[in-house]
C-alpha cells in the first residue's frame, strides 16, 4: 500500500443491493472480466470520488463453501492478499441469513466494514437495529446505508479508508466452548507460516475438512492425523458431522446477536407478500404469467420492436430511405402508386424531408467519388459491409425493448417467480424454469432469445438452453415455411395455416428430445442442479441499475457478435461474387460475357459441389440447395431471396407460385423438399444468433459443440424425413434406410432410457439415507 | 421418515436432520436449513412442485425432490 492505492472487495448475498451500490459508487465505468478457470464474472472499477480506490464486485454468494464456482472464486480473491478491506453488504431486512456470510468473511481475518443496506426499508417496516451493539458483537465497524437512495455512502467510504489502514483482527465472535477447544487445538497444529489473523479461518476450514484449504495448508502426516482425530471425536460428541456443527454454531452466534441488536416491529403482511399472493397463486399464477409473457413478446417482437426493426432494415440501412417524422410519406406513396411501372422515376426528395437509406447514401457517395457503379468496391461496401452491419443493427432495437422489459422483470423479482411456476415443466428435459423465457423470445428472434439466457445463473442449464433454444422457429424462418408449403401443396395461404404449426411442433420436439438426450450424455452428466432458490421480496428496481443492465447487454451484443457477423457476411459476399469463369479467377459480375447467373461459377458453387454429398442421403445433393443453406446462415430470410436468384425467378417472394414450382423442381421428391426445410429450420441459426451463442457460451469449445450438435441433429431429422418418406410412400429401401432406422432406434433409446448410473439421482440418495436411518 | 416435502401448505414444522451429501446438502445448510430450524410451507407452485417455504424470515423455493433430503418432525 506504499502508493496509497486501496483495493476494496464488495461481498454479499445475491439480491442484497451489492450491484446497485457498485454502480452508484463507481459511476458504472467498470469492465467485465473473467476469472481464470471459471466463467464467473467479476467487475472492477475505480471509486468515483477517489481514483486511488479500486472496487472489486464479487459474485453474489451465500457462503464461502468450496462447492460452487462463485463461492470458490470469491474466497480465492479474498485470500489472494489483494484486497485491503472488504465491504460486506448486508440486506438489513434479512439480517439472519445475511450475517451468515458476514461471519465467514470476518473469519478471513481481513479488515471488514459491514454496510447495512436498505436502511430505509428497515425504518419503514418499523424495525430497529442497534448498530453500535452489532459492531461490538461482530468486532468490526457497521454502517447504515441505502444504495437506492444514496444515503450514508460518503460515511461508509471514510470508514473504509480508515479500516484499510488497519491490519485486520482476529474475529470477535465465539462458538460453543467445546468447539472452541477443538479449534484451538487445530490452530496450534497449523504451521507457523500462517499469519495470526488468518489462523482462525484455516482452523475452521480444516475442521470442516475443506479440501481446498487442506491442500493449501498441507499439514504434515502426523499433524493431519491429529486434526482428523480431534474432528472425529468432536463429531461423535455432537452426534453430527463437522460441516453441520460449524453451520449450526454460526447460526447460533447469529441468533444471539439478533436477540440483542434487532427489535422487530409486530409482523404485518408486506406489500411483497400481497403481490405474491396473487401472482404465484395456485390458480391465477399460470394465467397471469401467460399474460405478462404475451405482453413482453407482443411489444418487443410483434408490434413496436418489429416496426423499429423493419425501419432499421428497410429504410435506415436498406434502399428505401425515410422521411423525418413520416412527413411526406403519404404523398410519396401516392405518387408511386400513380406512376405505376415508372415508380423508379419518382424522386422521393420532392415530397418532404427525405433521408436516403444508408445503402443508397453510401452507394451514391462512392459513385460520386469516382467508384465504378456496381463495381467491385461498390458491391463489397454496399452488399457486403453495409448490408452486414445493417443485419446486426436491425436486431438492436428489438433487443433493446426486450431487455428493458426482461431486465425490469428480473430486477423487480418476478423472474424468480417465473422459474418457480415453470420449473416443473422444464426440469423433465434437463432444463430449468428459467429456460422458458429464452424459448419464448426465440419464437420472435433467436438473437435476443439466446441473449436472454443470461438470466440463468446455472452454467449447465444455461448451456443446455443456449444449445436448444434456436430450434424454435424464429420470425425469419416463416418465409421458408411458407415457401415449403407453397411448393408442396401449392397454396401458402389456407393450408399453410394448419401446416406451419407442424414446424413449431418440430421445433418443440427438437428442444424436448435434445434436452432428454443431452442430459444423459457426459457433457451434462453429474448431479442435477439443485433448484433451491431464494424468492426475493419485490421492489421497484433502481433506474440506474436497470438502465445499465439493458445497456450492458445491448452493447455486448453489438460489440462481440458484431465482429463475428460482420466478418462472416463479408466472407459470404466474397464466396458468392468471386470465382473462375473461362479460366480466369476474379470478381464475377465484372467479367466479359458472363450471364446473370454468375453464382454458378462462384467459389460458393464450387464449395457447394464439394460438400453436397453430405446432403445426398437427405435427398438434395445439388450445389444450389447447399448454397441456399449457406445463405440461410447470413439470415434465414435470405433463403427465399437466394432461391429466387439461383432459380432465376425474378423478384421472387415466398407467395409466388412460379417460385414454388421452380423450388419444388430442385428436389427429386416431396420428402427431400420437406427434409430440406427441416434441415434449414433446425441447423445452425443465422450468423447473428451464432454470434450471440458464442457470446453466451464464452468458450470456443462450447460454441463448437452447440453449433455442431444443432447441425448434426438437423441432418439426422432431415435423413429421417427423406428416408422414411422413400420407404413408406415410394417403397424404396437402401443403405441409408438402414442407417436411418439405426439412428432412430439409437435416438429413441437415448430419449427413453433411464438416467445412467454415473449421474446422481435423489432417489438413490434418499434410499441410502433411509437405509442408514433404519440401520 | 417424514420429510419437508410431506409438510402440507400452511403447516409449520422443525428440521430434524439433513440427509444426503455434498453441494446440495451444504447449500441447504448455508441457506439456514439446519437441525432445529423451524419453517412454514407457504405455498406450492401452480403445477404442484416446487414448494415455497418461509425460513429465517425469508422465502425459499425448493423442489419436492430436494426437499426429500430434509427430515422433519
């Protein structure tokens, strides 16, 4: 501390207002970094009022046990020697459980300042906390603050600076004397290298048989045996195991402290309980949930969000251009209508304050600057780069709206209730109650859907949800479905109305089937995640945290996913515009005598031919079908447009019967056509969603697993459709029919077999436990 | 053995012993579910599982499956 730099660690339970405090004192200029080894976020930032103070926001935890990655990384940081002082944030409305972590943090021997947050709520409830007495009992300063109302923060940090100068003391609180005796003995057996203020902490950890601490201390064999003997004797005396003894002692100390320091007002029903009575009501709970989710979906995806996204895609970034505040739009539309076939000659700028689309503007600027109209540079910039960025930006408004609402639901406490209500349904598939929201959002757009998985704390659940959520057909896949329906049935409007839900069922089946299969694999093996969760009291979120929440998520998407999508779009542009024609390689549209269908000669066509054998068992082995799938990766709605250009049907739309016929002509059978559709709906999503998946997985390996699984699953389903169509309708039987049957049996086996032995089940444990009891 | 999962909505009881082992058991203990702790089952989710209990002055959601390791009076 020679340079008077102070490192402050912020510790506390989840939902104690730690993040609100962090954002308040640092002005939220923090950056998010990963702890080495585990994907747990820590945030670090300088204190606004004093740049010499660095604040580290630890993950919200309940204990310093060695079992969860969050708890492990918190204690590793606390014991690392970096923090000079710990601010232990305590939810003053829930002293008992919050003090449990506080005691453990105090035991680390670091200087601690306890910040009793939500002081305003305590006052409102009519409770009284004697901070002086509490401070004496805990052996560290205790300050009342309200992070939400910005009260007591200045005083808190004056105290923090004072405490940082101190060395830290041996904790004040004492357990039962019989336990203290044992702890004393263990302390005496600790090596001399353990400093005085840390001896207590390690004594307790050795008592608990904490594996990490044991490894760190590395006692000699005799001493380890001596300690084990002491602990075993104590366990026998107390008729309980070491962990339970310590936990019991801590809660005992707390009960004592609370008795003396807290005066509770007579209990009355809080607003939170009143709200909860209604929203998680046994009968009303589900309907209310459906209504709330419908509203979120309706606003973010269908109405407002959809409008803004269309505007961004077609007018701001597209070629349409727009009118400031819509002035002149009607006049222009009327003029276009009147002009009929000459619509292109109508100058939109005549009818109001017109701003051309960015694509048009860039194109015009390039041409004015002397670039060849429609040439290489023009095409790369407009069709490649601007279109690529536009594809990303189009999702931002929807995502913004969605995150505004989801972050609100999360911050106010409703999300925990959603998990409570939906858990029953989802855990059967190896998912949790919180997986519902991402799936729902994905039916609008996969990008915010994948991003919404951020609210799932558990890593396994989150990964499983990320992997499966894009199976649900998103809005951009609807044109593909319409095109398929048109090609198969010849009518997209009436019959498609009942057939398109089939593709939703396919999506839902893919999610459920994948969940059931994946949870039995090594990837997701191990104990099922316990779903023991606090249901925090409802409160109106701090506007600041709420806004920050939204901003962080949107920005993370723009920044990280943006680079991936951007690069990918340019690559696809290159692949489809470059190729060899007449023996020379180059930019195809500029070549002499090349036809409109220059893509036939592109690198994409070559690659398509190279890999099309993969799709032969699915019934579509032409390079065009492969190229369509590749264009689907840029954006799923591209499939229809690309089909139009590849099949030379000008200005094709999914409702165009000439496209249906041409499209159907690409496939030998109807089965192949449906297989193609199923493959494209289930395989890797568009680059934007893949960028989001990469972002959420935060690991190249898991990203590869997710995309690989999705493509493999889509291929297998496509195979089933084509082969079983051939077998059942056309009566053909061949090698691939056998493969399909084998795969189907394997899939059914994996879905219906019981959980394998290596996975832990509650049943076994309960049986073992009851056996032990009866013995 | 009567477990937490067997306690009816609106009823209170006291924990006798935590069975099981490892992360789940420790997590339950850290949340304050230890020998001698009294609690009340506040409600059950619309689909019958999980249950919400009030313990040590706060609300906790726990699956019946996991509640099975908590032996009660």
